[in-house]
């Protein structure tokens, strides 16, 4: 007999799940509260440089020791975001973490960037009625990643180590280590093999 999965477990696993679920409702509410606390703290007299990082550690599923996040961040749940050490997330980023978002060591994400993991069936009849037809595709970003401003990364994308994404790009598919990509949709511009 197969185990019965919670809606949260289904969501994280990329299976169809019900959006309207008490546990998911509570997680979204928790994320909104922590989001608001963090965004209202940064740049105020109460911002001592310690409270903000502590709120991010509470909001995200896991972080490295040193993670810098600028104000304006918005997440869906927070708990499905896993960020490596020395990661930098600039102003006004949206991390739609219905599915897992894994960001590697030393990653830099430019302002107004958006990472989306939620998706829906392409078949119109399967989208009607909505809440039972949600599913996710996680995003994985390697170490030493760099995204310029206004980058959009769509569900299911895997980007290798040392990938650079040009500002304003829409990343619709995966790219291997050392790729330099740009455009809408993002295309390979060249390979950037490290020399050191």
C-alpha cells in the first residue's frame, strides 16, 4: 500500500496537489509575515545588521553562514528555498518556491529577478477549477552563478556552476557549467571556462 502524502509533500515532489490546504495556508501566512517583517526592517533605525539575516534564516529552508538579501524580497513559502554560503540576492526579487529552489555557493542574483517553480497543465480543461491542478518543477542553480537584473527563471530549470545570465533574460531551459546565456528565450552566447 502506497503511503498517503500530504498536500505539502505532493507540492515539493512535483505531484499534483491542492493549493487550498490548511497546512499550506499556514505556511503561506508565515511567509507573508516574515517577508513583511524583513522588508519593513531593512534600512530603518532598528536595522542593526543582525536582525535581517536572522529573519532570512527563519524564512528560508536553509542558508549558508553568510547570505545577503536586500529588501523587497517576496517568497511563496520560504521553507522550500535552500541557499548556499556567500549568496547575494538583490532588491525586489521574487522566489516562487512552491517547488524547491536550490541556489549554490557564491551565487549573485540581480535586482528584480524572478524564480518561478509553480506551473499548471497545458490542457485547458485540466486548468478549469484550478486548485486540484497545481504542480511544481524545482529550480537548481549551481555555485558561482551570476544573474543580471530582471532575469526570469522558469520552472524546472537547472543551471550549472559558473553560469552567467545577461540582464533581462528569460531562462526557459537548463544550461551546463560555464555557460554565458542571454535573451528571451535565453540562448547560449559562449562558454566561459575559468582560468584560475
